[in-house]
């Protein structure tokens, strides 16, 4: 696995962890983007984040809703399975949390 794949997997885990801390397990893409940046996860803009949210949605880890069309906001809500992954369950394509983190 290359460096870029590891970064993507880490970003996906950080999205799930951020949603775990969010009110009602839901957040807007703009807030998630800021949270990832604050955690030092390099993600190239909202369009890249939206692609990862779509991937997480396809895996049943989050549910996404688009508000305001393609230029609007994407809302993401953590699913029960996504919560399990955020807390350490292993799923291909998402980094596994380090012990104690």
C-alpha cells in the first residue's frame, strides 16, 4: 500500500471520529474539512472530502444528504456501523485506530 492510500484511509477514520464527537453524530462537510485540517490530515478541498464521504456512504458507515445542489452543503451522519469502525472495528479502506488513541 502506498503513502497516498494510507492518507486516504486515515482521513476516512478521522471523518468517522469527528462525526462520533458531533451533536447527533451529524456534521456539514465544511466543518469536517476544518476538523481534518486541524488534525493534520491533508485533504485537498471540499470536493475531495465529498468523494470520501460518498465512499463512506457506499460502505454503510455514514449517510449523506446534499442540500442546495452541487454548490451546497453535504451533511454526513454516522451510522451504527460507522461508530463501530470509529471505535476500532476493522473495515478494509479505513485505517485502524492505534491502541489508546
